[in-house]
């Protein structure tokens, strides 16, 4: 879609250059040559004509090089309007409605070329300014008779209609191209979100299946009496399975949260070892760089890996930063550094409990 | 939350559509000393309004009864002056804060039941604040403009309470007594009771806290 619009724009630009060149060479050049004796001074009129031709040549070069006028557009436009005023000043007022006044259409086409891609309003203002010079000229020369006005007015309406249509076409193509780009960006975003959602969904399905494989024997065991509900091990197995089910049911969002994903993976491992893990998260945090995530998880995960029976794992996102904390029984995790990169680590020991918290300040 | 001042038998009604949950809570209530008398509303809110549920001092309320969160029913219970403990599988901030603003007594996640439900029931019967770790976590991440102003110490205490689920660990970490930890947490709860939508239950909590000298009038108006 975006490529189609770009191609269309390129072709439209070439078409407008061809129209402008054809107008200046096929219509305006003969008019200029046959009226050289009419102008008050001839050479500035010729120079003005050559200036316009030069601008069209530059446009041709820019098209070939695939570039736009950029900020040179405005001086070039000023030059064009200057030619309009100059030539008007050198045409005798009696000739304004006639063929000698070749710039009446030529200037407009150069303006359409220069204002390709710009807001239509700019072109309308430039054309209005250009046509106004003709009327000013007539007024100053005292030649504002109804017949003259009708002649010049008819010229302006016919010429202006073509030029405004061409300008409107470039503007519409630009508008369509922008809409297409926006639509494409939105589509890409939807696709990315869908891909993440699909991955999260697959992950949940896999975990549901794994959980079922663990829960089913527990339930059948309880039903047929081979597991005793009063037995500590049975209670423990049930508590762990329940915690995992609760966690799975509580998941509602399809966000790709890497930090939480990594923490959950470690919780999973601890649970497989028979540790009852209480995982709680609160608040929100941005996507964190890998080294920050590593710093946040390393020490807490080490405590988790030495937990004997139970652990509480929390991930908390506040205004000031993100922290990962683990309290566990065991206490054989060894000493921790006070900091790991941008992450600070605090440790509290209390009898057989060890509490390690890693904090990253945003 | 310390010793309960209520010596007589406490009655609670549980509104939860999962029979296993009600059965589990009944077992905890029976094992408590002194035991708590539990009425099972079998997932029907109407049974909390009719006897014997109507005169239960505490309502244990599962927010999701086969559908979206039952905030309207919750509001009606609170407006009737009932002490409601929301006992839910959800722990998302918006839900918890909505419940708190409606004027519930406290919010417990299902994972917190074994350790916190019985103490919360006792505190509710005595109009003493009770803040579960999950509720502490929610308060510490509250970013609404209408949130109450918390001191740095109160904030640290809340965060540590959420993380450790142990007042002793919090006390050890912050270098204060367990009593101080409790005071900080309770003061935050009172500050929340003093904001947002007015409710009789909130006013009772604030009034009791001022009587007990937990918080001064100036701390609430300032």
C-alpha cells in the first residue's frame, strides 16, 4: 500500500512537470517570440522566461535524483512571483488581456510544480497573488473596463481551474499516502500484539496441561483413598497445586512482561522441588534492559533456590522503581553483594528466615 | 492485630459460590480460639440480609459470584453498616481500591486466607483496622491524585509488609518495634478510611482510631 502510494506520487510529479514544460514551450514560447517588440524592455522578459525554464530543469534533475525542493522551495517560489510582477510591469496595459501576457498561465504551472505535496491553501494563495498582479496592473493603467475584466477573468478561471485541480491532486495523493502509512503502522502494531497474545496463550495452554497432569493424580488419589487428606505431604502437594492454579487463573492480560516471566519461571522450579511459593505482584513497571532484569532477579532467585519448605516472592513497581523480594526458610544462600550494577540489594536474617530484596531505582 | 477486645462469640456470614471455600473457612473458624460461628450463605447475597445472616457481625464476601465484580451489592452491604471483608481471587489495584473506597473493612486475597482471615474477622468485630499484605501492596502503589498523603516511613513499612508478610521481619528491617510497625500500617489504613466516599464503616474506623490515640485529628485534616 505504502509502495503503491509512493509510486503514484512519483508519477504524478513527472506528469505535472510535463504539463508545465509543455505549457511554457508550446504555448508561452511562441507568444514571447512573436511579441518581443511589444514589451517596454524585451530582455528582462526573456530573462524571466529563462528563469522559469531553469526552475523546471532543476525540478527534472530533482526528480531523477529522487529528491524534493526542501527549504529551497520558498526562494524558488519567491523568484517565480518576482517574474510575474516584473513581466507584468513590462507589458503595456493594453496588452494585458492578450497573448503577450504569457506569464498569466506559465507562472501558475511553475507554482504547481514547486508546491507539489504542499497544502492546497498555499497554492491557492500564490495563484491569487499572481492573478492579482494582473488586476493591479489594469487598475493602475486605468484599463478596468467591463470587456477587459471579462477577458482577463475568463482566462484566469480557465487557467486557474486546471492548475488548482492539479494542485489538489498532489495534495490528495499526499493525504492518501499518509493515511496508508498510518494504517500500515496500526496493522503492524496489531500484528505484534496478536503475536504476543498467541505466545502468552500457548504458554498458558502448556502450563494448564502440565498442571492437569499434576492435579489429576492428586484428585483421583484423594477420591480413591490412596492419599490421606490428613497427611502432611498430601496437604503440601495440594497447597502447591492450588497456588499454581490460582496464579494461572489470575492471569488476565496479554502483556509480554519479561521480568515477571523470568520470576515465574524460577518460582516454577522451586515448586517442582516441593517448595510452597506465595507469589504476589503489585504496581507496574516499564520494559527493563536485560542487565537490570538480571540484577533484579539473581540474588532473590538464589534465595528461592535454597528454600526448604516455603517462600514468599513479590515484585513491586512503585513511582520510584522496581523491586524483587524473596523471603524463604533455609538461609543457606551465602552472602550477597550490596549492589549489582544499578541494583541495590538488602538482606535481613531472622532465625531461619532469609529475606533478600533487589531494588532498581528508575 | 493484638488481642481482640471482643470476648463474646463472633458470628460471620460467608457469601462465596465455591462450596470448597466455604467449607475451608468453616474449618478455620471452628479451629480458632475462641471459635468463630460461621453461617454459609451458599453464594446467595440475599442470605446475608435475612436471618441468621442479617445479624452476623462480619460478612466475608467473594467479589465475583459467577460474573463481574459485585460492587453494587457490596455498596449496599456497606451502606447498611455491615463490616465486609472482601475475600477474592483478584488482586488488581483498581478492584482493591474500588472496594476500599466503597468502605469495605479490609481486602484479602484467597492466598492470604489461612494466615489472615481469622485475625481480620476479629479485628472487624472490634472496629480495629486490619491491613493484609496485599492491601498494603495496593496502597503503596496507589497513584490516584485523591490518595492520602503518606509519610516516607509509612510507605517503607507498607512496602516491607507487602514483601515479607511478617511484622517481625519488617521490624527487623526498619530497626523499630513490632508495635511501631503495626502503628504505621494502621495509620495508613485510617488515612484511607478518611478519604473518598463517606461511609459509616469508615467513620467508625476513624472514630475508634482517634479514641485509641492511634492517630490525631490534625494528621487527618492536614
